[in-house]
C-alpha cells in the first residue's frame, strides 16, 4: 500500500523508513487520537522519545508549481512531520555560510530537538513551506524552506528562509515570501518581523523589494526588521 487517505491528509508511504511511515500516519489521524498513537509508536521504538505530536491539518491546498529564474520547476507544499529525514538531508547539504545566515550561529549539526522545533507547526500560528525538486527518477529533495512563527503578544510573526546554495538568486525567496504573507494575512497576522545579519545583503534586498513599509534597527551587526502588511504586496 502506497497511499493512505483520511479527511486530515494523505500519507505517501513509498520508500519511507519505519519512523517516517509512523509519523506520516500519525499526522493524518484524527487530532484526538494523535497523542495516543504517538505514545504507542514510542513504546514500540518506531519514533524517538523526543518526537512532538503533529498539530493541525495538512493544508494540501498550498501545493503548486514554482518556477525558478533559470526555468527549473519546483513543487511548493507545507512542511510535514514526516519530513524529518528530508530536512536533515537539506541541512547537511548546504554550506556553512548558508546555515550561519539562517541561524546566525555556527551549527555543525542539527540536534533532534532543534529539528523538532523546525517541523512542529500547526499551519496557522506557525507555518513552514518547502520547495521540492526532483527529476522523476528519485524521491524529490527539499531545496528551500520558509517559515513564520506568530508572537501572540504583538500579533506579528517572525519569518525566516533557507535556500540551497545552488538554488540561490533564482527568485525562490521572493515567491515564498509572497505566499507566506498571503497565508499569514488570512490567519489575522498583522505583519512580519525578521532578524537578518548585515552581511546577508540578498535577504535584506528581498525584504526591501516587497513593497511593504519597513521599520529597521541594527545592533551588533544584525538588522531587526518590522514589516506590517497592507493590501498591495509583491
């Protein structure tokens, strides 16, 4: 059996490890039973003890094609709890410079608790989009990740991006920003914030090209940007 379909999503089990299959099935179960199924999977050692319970419903309506400037096609979709291995492969496949610009620190590895923080989203207050690329002969690989996390006190969401080195300067970040902003607005979020290293000129250029009014300050080589939404965007 390859596909399992419920009202909460579709799990593609082809080529998945036992852990990935377990998380894929748990994530499309009724929310009332996900915790119980996760605990059962932990007892059987199908998943790690630190694994978080999947939240929300997989928003398949976000899936669409995205074209890079050089013509290559990617598939945009929401990040899923079953993407653990793909995110690890993506992280270890980019340069140290790209990791440093995203996390603003040197990370030689991606600890499991940090990985869980990345994939633990509810698709409303926090959301992650990925871009996948494949040649049709193997499992598509993640080439970009964009996320936002809502701060309920300010009703602003911090946004962050990471794009594989060979896919940078292809307009993917701009398309991901536009999609994230549209989704955030539908959930009542009033704008984005971002922390950007002063040396990360491409990311600063992306934010300043969105057409949003930007309030910025800089401290210790890091820009803090605040970008309230308005009707017109990129």
